C-alpha cells in the first residue's frame, strides 16, 4: 500500500506556502540541518538509528529492517504514531520526509494510514532532494535577479531601512546576527545548512522580482557563510550609501546594542539576564582587543564596566553613550572608510533614509 500513498514533488509550492513538515530522521540528523516550519518527530531515535545502521553494514538491509521493527514496537511505536497524528491534526495540509524519501518516511506514512486512514503525503526524494533543490534555486535565482546593495557606516540604520522594504533579502535577519563583533543576539545562530535553506526559500518567494535589495556584507555574518553566488553577484552591482549623522547613528546603536539587548536578556532570563548582558558586552569588546590595541582596549573596558554598574544600580543606560560613540567614531568609521574606498566606483547614490527610499521607489523597488 505504501507505494500507492501520495508523494509530493512540487517543491516550489511547498516552500512558498510555508508547508508544515514532519522530519522522520533521527534528532542528530535534524540538528545538522532541516527546513523552516519543520518539526522533528523521528521514526527512530539516535541510538536506535545507530544500532540499525550497524546491523545494515554487517548483516544487510533485511536484518536491519527486522531490527528496526523490533526496536520500534508496542508502546514505543504507538507513542510515535500519536505524535505524528497530533501534528497532522494541527497541520492537515503538511507532509513528511526522511533522508532520501525511502524506508523511514514510507513506514511512517504507512503506519499513519493504517492507524487513522489519513493519506498524509511524503516528500519524493526526501531531505536530500529538498536540499539539492534549494541549492540549485539559489544559484538560478541569483543569476536571474539584479541585486541592489545598501551600504553605510555602522549604526546608520541599514536594517531599519530594510524593514521598510518588501523586495529585500535580510541576510542579517536570516543569520540572527548583526554582522559585527557586537552582532550576537540572545539566541543562537542557525546552522550553516539552516541558514542556506532559509535564504533559498526567501529567494524563491521573491524570484519574480527583477531587483532585490541586500545589505552590504562580507563573506560571513557571524558564524554563517554567505553562498558564493550571492557574494559574487552583490560584490559587482550598484551600491547605495545610507548616510546619517553621528547623533542619529548613536541613537540607533544605543537602541540596538544597549537598550533592546538589555531588555532581550532580561526577558529571556529574569534572574541572570543582567549578568548575561554584561558578559555580552565584555566578551564582544574582547573580540576586538587586538585591533583596538591594549591601551585603548583597557580604557574602553573601564568605560564599559562603569556603564554596566550605572545601568545595574540606577537602570540608567546613558553611561554607554561615550562607549558607543568611541567605538563608532574611532573604531568602526576608519575601517568603513578603508573598505568603501575600494568600492567607490560602484556607488550610484548617497542620501539619508528618506532620500534613499525615494531613490529606490524611482527604481520601482519597494
């Protein structure tokens, strides 16, 4: 019967529609990479998978399948079926997959059908086919579209500008990182595979646009690497520079790296939140110690510790103003000036946020 149950191969619609998916692979496989809107509900746990894999190598497929059924039976089997059925109740239009669309997803699909009569579709080719599709689509779409890149000094509000646009790819948002030594958020970055998958899906959703706006990035955003096809294309196209005064940049940076970060840490952990916020600042500063030089690093470290003490005792963030201003003007601006000199031939427009938005609208980008 399993061969007659539904298989899906329209991967574009699957991702455009944010289809909810059951990943029947083992948790260790899921942790290495999966897709948005996917839940890990494995047929076998990590230990069971290892045992079956070893049996397959030593005794062949038939014995491995027999062992798998021995390991997943009775109450264990029922618990896994119940978990799938609960997911299906909440996501009746979803689908399931395993690594290659083979035995694991076929067995899960069959057990679901036998228990409930529900023909819940499985992905033809499984995870491997979906992953290959997304890699190929990233290359194809980047060949087709024309990127427009937004650059500007640290704190000028590039992310805030992107938030106002519909036709954009927010690399930092997808990477869960602001792209600098202070770019960590209160939650972990995605794995490289998950970043690439989410990025590809955003490109698929915007593939009918002739132009897409990107923020000017290096080869990495935090720990994740930007695909070569995107690096290559965005490093060759027109560059728009968003300009802002030091005062405006100071406000944006204070909001992003001090006030909002502090609140995020407190929200995440009301007991240890401030300690975590302090560690974030001190460890981020430590990352640029060598570039700052020991003397300048120590003087800024004193300012940071004083600002943290003031914030903790008085709930007053203003002690960070001299810290942030010093980092912007004395550390980040010289690096920006050096980098932008190498890109000056690509600059087609400079202006404040309203002027840049007007320019983009004149290019039919919104």
